[in-house]
């Protein structure tokens, strides 16, 4: 069993009050796409990520973007996506470090017990599909189609710690 993440780790939504990871996990698991707004690689995956998160919108999982910037940077980077999805900020990359990410973008599944049973780094459709499959199995939901015809070709990603 993987070690749990620190439940006192704080993530701030772009339109709300900061909450601890424990508070975000009170009702639902988290399906998080972690992006760095200062890299092309994270921008390349936004449409595919939104499509994947949309697939799980009614499942027992809180879908969200975690943006490694302040609130204003996250708002600018996500644009209209911020009206459809929960956008959390991680300006100090505390979440990135806690999960142990080395490359962004990333797709991370955090269970309510604060463990991370699946994560993918960079854009590897097979790895993102494995995370999707873990979410589907845990929530008794269907699996997302990954890759879709308009998705980018695989890429390694950029350094997660900037």
C-alpha cells in the first residue's frame, strides 16, 4: 500500500478559500491533472485533459486541474476551463513534491485515504489510460477513451519542479 499524502497540504481554488487535502478528500477521491502554466507541454495537453476529466464529471471523484502558479496565473492559463472545472493552485509545488512528480503535465488519482494508486507523467496515452482505468475501477465507472483522435502525440513533459 502506498504511503498517504500529507492531509494538511493546502490547495487553493481560484475562486474560494484554501483547503487542506484532507478537506478536499472528505466526500470524493481526486482526479487531478497537474500542469505548469509556464511550459508549452502543459498547454499541449489541456484539451485532452479536459475531455478526460469531463468523462468522470458524474463519477464519485472530484475532477480538477492543479496549476503550479498563483491564483492569477492559474486563471489566465486555464481560461474558460476554469468555468467548467475546479482549478486548484500549487504555487510552491507542495502537491507536486508530495506526489513525487518529476515531469508535467501529470494525471494523478488520489483516493479518499490520501494514497495515490495511479499517476502518469508527461503525455503518454498508455500511462494516462492506466490512471483512468484505476479511477474507473475504484468508482465503478466506465473507462475514458485515451488517446482520442485529436489528442497530441506522446511527449516526455517538462521538469516538474520548474
